C-alpha cells in the first residue's frame, strides 16, 4: 500500500493490519508503480525542481502513486 517497504517492522505491521481488516491491496499487482521526487528536496525551490523532474520521468499509459508529503 505504499509504506510497507520503509522498514521491516513497518512491513510486519502492515501485513498484520491487511490481514486483520481484509484490505489486501498490492499496488504492484495492480500495475501501479511508485514514483518519488527526483533530486534534492530540502528547500522549496529544490522540492519544486525535483517534483518537476519526477513528472518528466512519467511514462504515457502507466499508472503511478507517490507519497510526496509537503512540508
């Protein structure tokens, strides 16, 4: 669902919750690809540039999700 690859403990917790609440959705199995910022993202200017770089890396006909959280 997005966060499960962050850490082994998170993976275990996500798998437990998926089973408990019957919400087994694997984006990869559905053909949805993760994409994140492409480049440094500390300053507002860097965040904008890395976001635009990410958009340039999207491929036509593919579906993506991102976990970009604004600061």
